[in-house]
C-alpha cells in the first residue's frame, strides 16, 4: 500500500506525509458521516480510525465487491 501512497504523492507533486495527512482527514470526515452506507463501511473498524493503508485496502475490497 505504501507504493500507492508514494505514487499519488509523486503524481501530485507533494510529499508522502502530505498524502497521508489528506487521507487521515478524509477518514475523519468519513467516520463522522450519517449516511447509512458509510456507517456500514466504517463499522468494520470498530470505531477506531484505520491507517491510510487499512483504509485503502478496505475501500478497494469494497469497490471490487460492488458495495
């Protein structure tokens, strides 16, 4: 997963640290969503914020599964 983060950083001309920060912010916003589908997605993390790698992995599995 860190390769994905490095590629995103390179494509956007920012540091890996900046990409991680942005993902962490998106996670925080997502975890506070009241959307029923979002609640289901975030429930797999038992109320704890996932790492960027865990988030990317879960999101990609969700996309592949069509959920």
